[in-house]
């Protein structure tokens, strides 16, 4: 990967607002955007479609290496898996939970590492994930760890899903987010943690615009 291309990594737990903030920053800066979570969620869809056992790591790795994944970057971004639009499918809670389970395995992460690093292109990259600043782009000059309380994150997700007509409860979402946090922090490979030299931003009581402003401060208000 080219060390001369600037990267802003935004790591943090599920529901902290990484996706919304990262997209807005990439658009504002005119940089490329990497949603690493979408890559893992896409793999989760591919694994389910292939009928692969989640515990069969060798089979999951085979799917990861062979899947054809494309990001259609425009005002209404789409994700294509082997030519099939899976944009909406990867947004479900079941897909997120499956992705979290398979993401804990080292061979799976290794298989997807280069796919992520290939997004680093001029003029720059905003990378959203859980190990962007620790593993994927450890040399990134700008690092942010975006977080929020579990109940705050669950409430945000609850409102989003309710607007889409989903049958969910706040209590269930809170428990799922807490369990996902625990799994992400305790996994042996690339656990969720604050990267070295990262600025921690707690979005619990901040608006999106306020979070974006703080992130821009990190890279000198570009």
C-alpha cells in the first residue's frame, strides 16, 4: 500500500455513527471511502448463500477469497456480490451478527485484508471499521475512535429499524449490542481497541455536525 496517500481511520463499536460520519467526511474532503463492515457483512451474505457452516473456517476463507465484491460509489451507493445487489440485505441485524461471528477468525481477516488496503488511493481515504487504525492502516496519519454508550447506540438503531417497519424491541437490541461489543473486544484477532495516537470522540450527546467538526479538527480543518 502507498504510504504517501493520507488515510483517516474511524474505528469504534457498532452504532456509534461511524458510517454516517465517515461518508460525510469522505464527501467533504473529496476522498475515497471504505466501509470495512460492509465487506464483512457481504461475506456473511456470501457464506449463507453458499450454505457454509460458520464454524468451518477453511470453507469461510474459500468464500472470502472467491467472492466478487464491488462498491458502486454514487449518491445512492450499492454493494454488488457476484453481480447481485445486496445493499439492503447487509443492513439486517441477523447479517450483522453473522458478520461479527466470522470476523473473529484470523484466517478470515487475513483473506480480506488486502481487499481493504486496495481502497487506499489518491487523493486520500476515510476508512470506517473496528481495526482500521490498529491493523489495516496502522501507519495512518489521522486516527479517530468514535464511541457512544450502549443504550444510546441501541436507541438509535431501534429508531432506524422501526422506521423501516421492523419488529424489534429496544431491550433486545441493547443486549445484542452489548454482546457484540463483548465479542469484538475479546476476540483473539484484531480486537476492538483504541488505536495508538487516536483521538477519542464520544458521540452520545453530540449532533452529527458536531462530530464531523471534531473529526475535521483532527486533520487540521481541511
